């Protein structure tokens, strides 16, 4: 794609009425757009989206729309939609940025977190954006990996309702309102991530974190094991990370690296016992890192508490940053 400071682009969003689609539209207000087209399922028929004080009608998703010459198409509607429609796009000049899991582990498709591997973006017209927990985990780990080389990661995640889409988010809101009227299964409760389990009893979400991380870091030797948990939080994920390094480390150097890393904010006051929370991270672009400490049971190993907005850097913001890197 030619870089022209005055150029404006024709953009399509697939899944425009979903949580990620809505968040992406907010971000695109600062993007040089010639025309924005919004598409969704028939459930969104007769709906309109307000963009820069103008009403944009949400159009039904149909095969014929991909004959149009868009510069960017953002897919935010899930794996089945990406699998069905992306192969129909024959325009090689169109950049396709996909948030689903369909292309992430395909060798020929770049899996991009711009702060980590933006140099791979131009190699393909299809660009995959990682799973939200993978992004939130790797953003603080990557600069430490460059210096000390990660050997092993044990991750426990505490994932917000937004990661399950509008349906789960509305379920949490509804059950919260109804809590004192009758019992329920989500509000004031938590449950292990309900994606499909493999034969080893690891969920799809946990497997994504392992396999996607190895691809992004370009290191198959890192040992990664995760437990993913859904908690009654609206839209910010939290992660407890235990990270073992191959080289000798010091807390002073860890702090120095993270403090100077793009997209990271160290947030802690140990004397007052104040650390990052989902409420603090909600609607924020940066990933918050707290309780940076040595693991006394294992050499060259640290603990991190990481919190980030699942809909922003975990999804829409990462896609937006990919697009921006293509035009700057």
C-alpha cells in the first residue's frame, strides 16, 4: 500500500454492531477515511451507526459486497464469517485485518502485535490480530524476552464478560439487576473458560495463548501453560503471570525495561497496597502492570499482575494500530 499523507481510504467493517466493531468505529474517527461502510447480520437490519455526526446505515452481509474496491476491510464477526467471506476477496490491494482465530496459526499469515512484530505486516494482504489474552500477556513480556529470553510462562487469566460478546455482557448486566430476586450462575461468581476442551483438558482459549505466543515471539521452545477463568467484570481482563528467564535478572532492570516500553504503564503503590484493577484499566489504551516481584521458589523467575481493556488493546485498538502502521 502506497504511503501518501493526503490519501484517504475506503473502509469496510464486518460485524459493525458487535462490541469490537463498535469500539473500532470510535477509534477510526482519527483515521483518514474517504468512505466508511458498515456490515452486520440481518439482526442489525434498519440500524444506523453515527460516525463523525453522520448516520451510516448498517448493510446486510452478502457475498456481492466483496466485489467492491475497499482499501481496508476489518473482520470483527468471528471465525465462521472470516472463513466464509475472506477467500472471496480478490482485490490484492485491499488489506484485510481479521480479529478471528481462523488465520492466526496459518504459517503464511502474519499474526501481529504492532509493538512486537510490525515488520511482518506488509508480507500479506491478510493480517491476523491475536487473541485478547495473548496480546495482553505478550505486550509486557516481549521487551523482557528481548533482554533475558523467556524460558517458561505460567498464566492464570481473569477474563471480563466482553470477551464473550454482547450476549454474555448483557447476561452479566441482567443477572446483576436480578440478583436479589433470584439465584443465577454468573453474577458474584466465576467459571472456567467454557471454550471446548481438548484431550488434555485444556480449553481452546488456553491453547490459543500457548500457540499464538510461540508464533508471535518466533520461539517454539518457550514452555507455556495457562488457566483461563471468566469473572463478572464488564470489559477488562486481568492476568497473573509467572515468567522464568534463561538469563540472570534483576528487579531494577525489569522495572527499567517495562517503564520504557511502548504501551505499558507500571501502576503500583506497594506501601498503600494499591495495584492495577479492571476498573482502572477500562477505556484505557495502555496495559497496566503491577506487583512486579521475584519468585522465591525458582531462579530468574518473576511474577507480574497485568490488566488491560479487552475491547481496546485486546481487540479493536490492536487492529487499528495495524491499519495505522500501513499508512504512516
